[in-house]
């Protein structure tokens, strides 16, 4: 579903909340990195995105739930990738390094 959204709207924000090391090993094409631990302090990087959907993912779907809560509390509209990056990869969807 998240992949289809990115195909329908290439301007949609894709947010990776894993660590920099995890991101460097592979990530969804075009994803921005803001690790969960620093998300609250870096919400300004998402300015202008409050009226748009934000696809949020982590490795397996746990950290992205917490990130989605933070985003919702600040007026954003997150869509959580429940299976995380692992699910994305196992579905054979494109990634980049």
C-alpha cells in the first residue's frame, strides 16, 4: 500500500526512523532519515508537510509506531509501514543504498 502511494504521488514524504547505520545499509528510494531518538528535536525538517501524508517506517514496524504517535501529536498525518523495511524487502520492493 505504501509503495502504491509513492507511485501515485512521487512528492509524498517517506521517513525512515531507523539509525544512520541501518539507513546506509539500504533504504526506500527517496526516504529522508530522522532517527526515532531525535525525531522530536527535528520536526522542523518536516515543515510544510503537515497537510500531506508521511509514510513512516523502521526495521520491523515498532519504532515507526512510536514515530507516528509523535508526528500525530504535532499535527502531521503519518502512515505507518506495519511490516517495516524488512517487509518491504521481503515483498521485493525497490531499495537503494
